[in-house]
C-alpha cells in the first residue's frame, strides 16, 4: 500500500531515520473500495488476455483504468499489467486478478467476477495505493479453500534522498475485502546526505542496504526470511550520490526469521507473547509512538513484526518494539520490555 510519498520525502529533509522506519511499517496501509461497473467485459477479451495476447491485455487495462477514473494513464508507455485467474472469493467459478503498475509510485489491483448469465465479467473489487507491481502469483493453503495473492512491488524514489525497495506482500479475501496477511522486504537501498539536516554538523553520505531470501514451505504455511543488512558511510563531499566503492561498512548483520500461518487471524505471524503488566499499545507515525490503548496484564498478543530488525535500526538501535495484533483485533506497537515471549 502506498503512502503520500511527497509529504514523507519532505519529512526526510528534516530527519532521516524516522522516514526509513515509517516506509517499512506504513508503506502498505490499504485503501479499498468496491466497484460494480456498468461496463461488462467480454469473456473473449479476458481469455485472450490470459493466453498472452498483449493487444487484448492492453484493451482490458484501459477498461480497468477508465472504471477507476484513471483515464490519464491510458496512453502512458510505462504502464504495465499482470493478469492471472484463481478462486479468490470462494465462488463457483474462478475470478480474474489484474494488477496495473502506474510508475513511479502506484498501482491498482482489481478482481473481475464472472457473470455467467451474460458470459461476461464485471469489476467486482479494486484496491489502490499499492507500490508499482512487478508480479502476481496465487497460492493455496492446505486447510483453506480460497487462493491467496502474492504481490511483488518495487518503489523507486529519487526526489531529495533516494531509496529503492522491493516488497513481497500477501493478501487474502476476508471480511468482504482484501486484507494484508504478510509483508516483507526483499531488497532495500537508501542514501542520505547528513548535510541536508541543518542540525547535523557532519557532512557525509549514509547508505543502508538489505538483501533477503524469502521462501515458503511446500504447503505454504511457513515463510522463512534470511537477510543481510549493512549501514555504510562515505565522506565524499559530492552533492550527488557517491560511487559504491567510496562507502565503508560501519555495521552489518545477518538475520533469520520464520512466520507461520495463524488460521484465527488469517495472517502469518512470528509467534505469541504475554504482557507482563498493564501495557500501552501505540500507533507509530514514523517519528513518535502515540498511545492508542492500555492493554491488560496477562493478555496474549500475536507478533507481526520486530521493528528492531528494520535495516535503518542499524544506525540508532532505538526501535525496540514489536508490531502486534491484540485479542480484540487491534494492530499496534508495544515495547519489548513489556512482554514475555511464549
């Protein structure tokens, strides 16, 4: 899911580190809506698109863009569409999933449902505010009768500070909408010049890098992530990003983590923890942790993400929080000091 890129990059011009954390944690908050289009889409056009006919896929892409009031993208040459079919909604027939990448920083994902009486499809659902999609893949779980969607998305920004990030993100149809079931970083590179911060007397370039191998078990119930992260500095005074060989590694680490499917919450989690005492649950805006609610002593929470393992935490090591799901369905952040892992 895509945030307001411009406002957050302006934030980077004030302070670097919270931006990187915010990108990792809030990048993909979905905004969703349903569309019941009056423009039916022919079976022939859809089948031709599925079979690799580029002209048909281009035509289908324009229909989807028009339905979403994105006509200005119709003739853009860098628009790219990805299409596949599968049982997402749990109906009697397979649906069509089409993702349309709208560089440099957005995409949309639509589900087309068959209208058997007319031998046509109609746009049943669209989600927006995604980063540019690179690929779409469907997979199943052994105890679940619908397919999940795996997206690979890449955001490449070069306004002021520069970063490029490739995210793997999984969605599941739940509660009448697509809900995020997991996301993880596959590649991440960010550059920052400390001279852009007027409160920082130093003049050096900072580079953060992450490369991860993400794999799933044969039955797709486990996700394994093995990553390498590095924090590097260059004293080159050039206004432009220095050559890679001028950067020296200051800190580096290797991390391994495993996420397992939790059928109750319909998402992949790292595990469980118990609260040691009454504990505050926070929202996080990239700079501050803002109290959301007080949780009770002994409550069990599900662990979604360890913020300490974000690449930018190599610099200050001050994000000692877990992203969690509470027993009442709230998602927020709690201090690691407040919990005991199960």
